C-alpha cells in the first residue's frame, strides 16, 4: 500500500511538473510581454508629455504674438505726414515731417545706410515742417526706407521713390 501511495504521489508530482512547466513558461512569457507593453506605454506617455510641453510653449508664443499685434492695432496712427523732395545741391532726397497735432511729438527716425543704422530722436513742433537730409547725416536716395516711431502710436515706414 505504501508503494501505491508513493507511486500515486510521484504520479501527481510528475503530472504537476509536466502540466505546470508549460504553464509556468507561458506565465513567464506573458509577464515579459506585459513588461514590454508597460515600457512602450511609458515611452508614449513621455513623448505625449514632451509634445504637450511643446504645444504649451507654442500656444504661449502665439498668444504673445496676438497680444503684440492687438496692441499695435489699438494704437492710433502717428499724426504726422512724411513726404520727400530732392535735395537742392546733391543727388540725395530730403525727408519732410509735418506734425498735424496740437502738441510736440518726439519721434525716433531710423534708416539703414550701408549696413549701419542711423537713429535720431526728433522733437517735432506742432503744425511745422521738419526736414532731415544729408546735412543731418541721412543721405537718402531712391529705394531707401525710413522708420518713424513714437511712443503710443503705430510706427510709420516711408519709402523714397
């Protein structure tokens, strides 16, 4: 009877080993697949987080640009007329600025000559013409453009014909 029990126990053990070994291998393989999938999920989550941060930066930049454009559009035009004439003694042009407001306006006039920017702050009295040309260090010629800016106003660009 003892040998029957021993044979029975050995049979059960062999059966468990034979049946359990493939099951254990299958569980091990499934755990490996789960781990790989978890790593893929983590990688995708990291990529999504990076993409979200980049999108956040782009949206912030776009918002700043929209605000700048809106602020610019809200500003009034400069109450200045910019015209030009030919210089009397040279082949250059003279910029003529007329302030049509009732008060003086400080403007910044800038132009690029030969890779260098000339900049001048000018107080324009009301209802007067101010001229800027070669004598003042601005030898304008056809094709040049000048930028005129004043705080609280949209900038103005004058192109010389």
